[in-house]
């Protein structure tokens, strides 16, 4: 498949800059794969598409406040993004101004007494660094970091406390529990505690996985042929309890609803050999057409960027022409796109 086949036209005005006032007040497009029929609903209507024998699988990763500012000895400021923790006091980070940076250079972390010493330069702006004094990433970033909003969500350079508070709350799922992501699993942003409680009361099984969303999910495709694209690895965990719930669901002829493309990638990674196996580790799975899904029966997701690995996965699940036709309908109906946008349920 060619990257050019994942393109569509999107008016910039439809890129959501703030979340819907109510999480579950977002719009929900429902695409029925077999018939191609489309319904226009609200997210609260999700429960009407679930049956007691179904299982809803959620990614419980928690977004770290991964954006930080570093300062040179001269006072110059450098934007940084925490990517992953390599070990005690060792991080992998993205830094701006790479051309002027050199190994062994020390930078102060603005807002703290800590420093980072530059180590190996990996690619473009990606560096391995040593933190001095050593501190767990979640702890140190909790003191000095900001939420890692995607670049298409624009915020004024002036500090806005109200928007900061909004982003810290809403760019995080209500069930986030395991710190480690540098971007939100956005399909889950629409859930409220009350909605999850209602789903549980109706007898629908809830299960969880973890995938720490990292560079792999949002790395742009820079090749013409998708077969030549390499994903960055991201850490995942599939618990034994979730495997049991998925197996019980399929035994009862129920459907496994994956909440988000990150959840799909965990389930499909762990079912590569035909049966679902509890495990953890690093995955670089890249799902694009044609692909045979082994575990996922329904997909809840947001509307994704043109030419992205996320859109490739959705096209693999529902068919390229059908997905792009649905996206065209979403544009015509003025749906809100991307991380803070509306949702899509594919049955």
C-alpha cells in the first residue's frame, strides 16, 4: 500500500483545539463494516451498541507531563520532550536546536535544581541523557513538566493557568493508572466514570491493557511504500486476567471492543502466533492493509491525521475506501478531528 492512499482533505477549522465541554458529549460516528451504513450519534449512545456478552478493553497508560525546558549556561532556552526512561537517571529525550548541541554538554532543567548531561545523539533531535541528581522520571517531570499536547493543538505562548488546568485534566483518561505515555490514548478521553459504571452495570466486561504511547504511534511515514516504514518500539503489558476475559468473551460469542488503536496493537501483538498470550515487552507492530485481525472485533477510535500509521490501522480494520468515505462524511457533517475531537465506532 502507498502512503499517498492514506490522504484526505481536512479544513483546518475542524481540528479540535479544546475538548468538548463534557467528555461523553462528543459526537460519535458509527460505521457498520458489512453494510457501509453510517450513523451519527453522541458518545453517550455507545452503551446501546454493547451487549452483555461483549468485552471493552481499555489502555490504562497515564500521560506524563513530558514537555520541559532546558537552559544552556548562557541562558538560552531549549524545548525538550521526555521519550522514555532507559534506567535510573538515564532518559531518552527529544531536544530542539540539535545542531548547536554537543555530547557531554550540561543543561539545567528549568524549574528545578537538576541538570541533564548529553550523551549519545541517536537521530535528528533524539538524545540519550543522564539526569543529575538521578530521579524517577515521573517524579521529576511532575515538578517541572507540562502536558505533551500534539503540535496541532495550539496554545498561546503566554501562560494561561486555566488552559493548563484544563489540559492536565482532559488530556488524560479518567481510568489512567500506569505512568509512562507521552501522548494520550485519545479514544479513551470520551469516557466518564459514570458511563463506565453504567457499562459495567449492564453486564459488559471491562478489561485493560497498557501501552505507553510514544514516538512509534505518531512518527510520520516518510516512505512511499508502507512496507518500508519502521515503527519506534513502545512498551506494553497484557495481563493474564485480560486474556481470560477475552477468551471467555469469544467463547460466549461476544465481541471484543478495542478502545483505541493502541489497545489494538497490544492485542494483535500478543496474538501473533494465533492465540492470545499474557506478556509484556516492547512492540513495533505496524498494522496496515491487508491485515488479518486475530482478536479485535470492534474498534472505538478518533479521527486521525492523513498519511498516519493510525489511519493505516483503521483502514486495515474497515477497508480503505470505506474509511475514507466515512471521513469525507465526517468533514461534511463538521465533526471535530484529532486528539480533542469526536469519536468513531467501527462495528
